[in-house]
């Protein structure tokens, strides 16, 4: 359980696959995995397809992962959101629209 990182041969695209629920206990390790990505990564997929439960820590994780993509932004895609994580992201979209959480909901792209 934890994370797995896949990096494309050019080093600009990566997938961070999470294999554990996301809460305040697991978030630091997940953020550390994102921070350890090479600076060349500008296109990152956060694969949450194996995650069954998240709490608000997932919102902090997404913000931290966005920061790892550098000052120029880069592209972050969240894939595989299940029912409960999608529901939390939907609530976050309603409560904090300025954070643009809807970008990470299924069908947003």
C-alpha cells in the first residue's frame, strides 16, 4: 500500500498512483512522493483509482501536488475518482469555487 510513480522516458510526464486511503496520516508520504519527482515533470496524473476513502486531506494533497509542478504551472490531472472521493470534490467545488476543484472531477477535461 502507498504510492507508485511511473515516469515517461522523456521525463516530462509522470503518473503518481495512490494505493491507500487519503487522510492526514497518509498525506505526508504522498506529498513527499510528489515532491521527489524530477523538476522536468510538467504533466502529472494523480491516479486515485484504487482509493476508496478520502477526507479533506485530499484537497491539501492536490494543492501540494500542484505546487510540485513548479511556478509555471504544468498540468495536473486527477484520474480514477471513485464515488466517495468524487462526492467530496463536488462539495469542495460548491464551498470553495475559487480553488477550481471542478477541474479534477470526472468529465471535466
